[in-house]
């Protein structure tokens, strides 16, 4: 079979090491996302009546809330048996495993805390934070692509599939289970997969960033930016999950639904509810 593909070079996930401390590409992406969010937040501080000190505290706390919530969410949603069997695996963040939905819950808890501390309304803060998130999501997906992880499903006909060196074991398992793929795997030593990380980079990073940051150029009803974020992310993630390889320890539910889709559907529904509510609450325009 003649297929078109791109072979992803095997890039060392560690940029450099100083003694026992290693600096990784994925960590760099988190740092870039944090710096950008802090810069953009400070630019908008005056419009939202925030002090620079309050902005810095909010962004830093949200960042750590996303990291902690992301790790807890991954272990709870995607690897609960391992968490129960080996509770200390929760802190082994260097072994990989982060959940966006868990990170989002972590950020929501941080926002609730800041509302209590600074006497603000929840949607005042969430509307401010929401447009800052897609940039970090986008660079995070680039980090996934560089690391050759969270790859997509096998596709023999899409013209721009990618051979991921790190997917060798899963490619072998897929080939052994499906005779259609056996000769292809024997010939190429790999199977062509969708670069689903790049799909997420484009949808959840680039497109969602422009949607939200163009949306907030005008005064909007309180909560509408947060609702729009939930709706758009929910749609984009559900779509991408059709091309993304399910987590091996979970597989597909009912042979068609992924955990990512299960977690994203409530986001979409809640986002719709918030949008409807906010547009009936027009007196609270910013």
C-alpha cells in the first residue's frame, strides 16, 4: 500500500540537565503559557479594575491550581485503579499524565477562593481568566507533539498522517489484533496515525484564542465569556477525540465513546446554560 506520511523525529524530552534536575520541553511549554497569560492579564488589568498585585496572585494561583487539579484529575478520571493500588503515584508527575478537565476544576476552585478573598463575583474573574487559557492549551499540545505522546488513531487514507516512534508498542499491538495493519506494520515498522495533538493545537489553542479574545473586545453580559469558552472547548474536544487514540488503560466506552468526550459533554451543556442565563441578565454588562 502506498501511503503518504511524515516521520516524527525522536526528540529528547529533556532539553538539558543540571545534576539531578532536568528541564523538559513540556515544562518549557507550561512556562511560556504562564508568562504569556501574565503579560496579557496585566495589559487588561485596568479595564477589569484589577491591581497588578492582585493579577499576579490570581495568575500564579490559577497556574498551580491547574497543575495540581490536572494531576489529580488524570489519576481519578483516567487511572483510578493505579491510584487506589499505588497512592504515591499521584505525586509522580514526571511520569506523565495530566487532565485538562481536572486542571479546569482546579482553576475553578482557585477562582472561588479569590472571590471570597477579594469580594468579587465569580463570573467577573472567570470571564477575565477564560481568554487567557487557550494560549497555554495550544503550547501544551505542541509539547505533546514534540514528546511524541497522546498521538491519534491509525488512518491508512488520510494524506498527512505521522509515524510516532514512541507509539511502537501500541502500533505492534494494533497490528497483531487487526490483519489489515499487519503487512503495513511489517513494511514500515510503524502505523500511520493522525497528529491529533496538532488538531488540538489549532482548535483549542489558535481558533479558541481568537474567538474569545475577539469576543471580549466589546462589553458582554456577565458570564458570557465563560459560557462561550465552555461551549467551544467542549465542541472542539469532542470532535478531536474522534481522531485521538483512547487511553490504553480505558479504551472506548460502548466501542465508540472516549473519556474525553464524556468529560467534555457536561462542559458544553453547562456552557449553554451559562450563555442563556447571561443573556437574560443584560444589566450586568462590563
